[in-house]
C-alpha cells in the first residue's frame, strides 16, 4: 500500500471533519479500480462492520464493497453476510449508504454478481415492513441499474423491471421505472 492511501486510512480518525471526508473520498475513489492493497486492510474492514461508530460501519462497508473487485481469493463470498447486515443497520443513513454501495460487489465476478442480485431481489420483495421501505426499494433498483450499466447483463435489467412491476403503488412504480427509462 502506498503511503498516500495509508495516510488516508489514518486520517479517517482525524478530529478535523474535512480531513476525514477528504480521506474517505480518496479511498472510495481508489476502490473504483483494482488495487493491490485490498488484503492489507480487508480484515480491519470486516471487523469494522460491527464497530460501535456508525460512521466507521458505513465507511468500511462502502470500502469493502468497492474492494470486492480486488479480491482474487473471493473472500467477499464468506464476508458478504457481515457486509449485508450493515444494509440493515439501526442508523438508517448507515444502512442506506451501505445499500447504495453493495452493487459494487457484483463487479467482482459471476458468483459475486449472483450473490448481490439474489440479496437485492429478496430484500425488495420482503422489505415492506421496514421503515422507509420505498427508499430501500429505490436504492435496490438504482443499484441494479448501476450494476447493469457497468456489465451490461440483460438478466439484471429484466429482473429489475419485474421488481418494478410488483410495486403496487403507481407513484412509486413510476419513480422506480424512471431509473430504467433510457435503457
């Protein structure tokens, strides 16, 4: 790991919010591409998914989702349940940020894509009793669109459109459909 990324990880603990935020943004940007340092932080990130600080849980979930493409050992398949739990965090903003990032795991390969899609579909179909379920459903549809835009798997599009059809409320059905309008 180069010293800049190491400094960024250290700066996540800074008392200065701006320094924390900039470090977070740089790490997130770094995980957009494959990196060679994923396993240097992997266990720390997994452990941080249950940290008492919700900001840590949120950040680490987003980093881990991004690092899945840098995981040739496929550790994410074992660690996915812990990552998925953060999408149900007691702090809704933490849960939402994690859910909005989880689609990135699907970029890592076929098994990972199937794992993510299966979880997203199941959550869409079962989240009706959750608080803010319409936002959860929107994030699921948006995540599926993001994954589709990256890998162009028509099965994802078909599944997302099927989910949208299951929405009973015309207002939300229309909102979700807008995500897929230009495909």
